[in-house]
């Protein structure tokens, strides 16, 4: 993308699976200036609605919109609210906490999870996805490290192989670096596999203020083999900050890191849990991102997250109206 190209404008979508309702939502996105849709594709969708999702992606492309596919909540490793079935099917491949307690979360170092994810990538390609959106990958972390994962036998064996000695129980910089390296290794394998299936790869990581940001070293994340696009989601209300300053600061950092590694970039704008009276901050955040050099801005999620009561905005329609107003302006080059 050059600076002369229109700014790309995306939105996450998980609201519907009924074709007639999805069609109306897609038409609304087009009229609101959206240029691509991040379709959330959960384990449930993969198992029970794969053909439906193919129809939805086909309808997305028919309207001239790009189609990204999100591994929504898969293994409880990637961001998202859906329940994961992986731990029930593969109890041997779940993360083990530092205190020895098993979790329901998939271990990133277990071969069973990597195979599971490659089957998901096959499904993402089958439904017609163009780009995989690797959203907020994390290991288990409680508080500041009072308990963390993973200390399963596979992880402990890798520690002995790579670092020597026994894996610590206390969380510290060495453990953090080991976990980030494991996450990079997993994502590198998956990104290269996705490329082999004709898919691009986009990664989003959280700011360090998040309780569990996954990657703290952004250059490590941006160095993942097979990655095409790097992004972040500075949700100023969730993580605490003044929208213009907070979003602008992380927008500049995102653009700089992406440029340093020869990647495209994107930035997410908070469109959920917006309190009444603060809807204009969505427009302020979008303006701050663009002023900082962002050429791809996306909103989480469609219609002010009206379809999920625990995350919706107080006035979701107003949030969506403001986002659409900015998106139309950006697509028109103003």
C-alpha cells in the first residue's frame, strides 16, 4: 500500500450466521465505508457451520469487501469469548499451571494443538478466507505471575533442551522469554503453513498495560516467519488512557515496528464497552491513529458490539454511526 492508496477500514463480525441477516449487515458495512471484514471463525463454526461460513465469505467478497478469518477463541489461546472444545478432546495437551494444576487451555508446544490449528487453517482456506488474523495469542498468566503456564512435560523437556536444568516454578524474565519464543515458534509454523494454503497472515498484540499481553517484545512478534501484517489494539477505555494520546502513541509504535520489519500494519479501535457520553472518543481515536501514520484502521466490533450484552456499548448505534462517518471520509481520501 502506498500513501496514495485509500486507507483500509475493517470491522470484526460475529453477529450472525443466518444468510438473510448477514446480507443486511454486509450491506450496512458497505454503506458505512468498510473495506474488509474480519470474520470470527470459532471451533463451533469450523465443526458445524463451515458451509455457512463459506456462503458468508462469498457474500462478503461479492460486495467488494476483503475477508480476513479470525481463530476466535481457539484453544483459549487466541482472543475471543467462545468456549473451546480442544481441551476436552485432548486433555493430554492442556497447559499445566506452575502450581501443578491442569487448565482447560491448549499448550502451544503440544503437537496435538499444532495439528488442530493446521486443520483450522485448512478450513479457513476452504471457506474462502484471504488473510488469517492471529488475534492476541497468550499463554496462561494469573496476576503478575503468581501462577502461569505452561509446565507440562513437553514444556519442561523443551526448557531442558534449550536452556539446561529444570524449568523454574517462579515467573521471571527467563520464563517470559521462553514462553514468547514458544509462541513465536508456534505462530511461525502456522503462518508458513497458512501461506502454503494461499493465505496472508496478520498478527495483533496487546499493549503492555494489558493484564496478559502475550508478547511484551514487539520486535520478537514482528519477526515471526511468514508474517505479512503487524498490528495492535490500544483500547484506551480497557487499558486506561486518553484516546488521542494513548492511541496516537501506540499507533506510532505499531507503524514503526511494522516498517522496521518490512510488514504492512493495522490498528484496532475500541468499539465495545463505550460508556454513554464518550462515543465521540471513537472518532478521536480514529483521527489520532491516522495522524500517526496508520493506513489500516479497524473497529472491534460491528454495530458497537450490540450482539454481545457483556461487551456492548451503552449506545452501540451511536458508536457505529461515528465509526462509519470516519470510515467513509477516509475511504474518500479526506
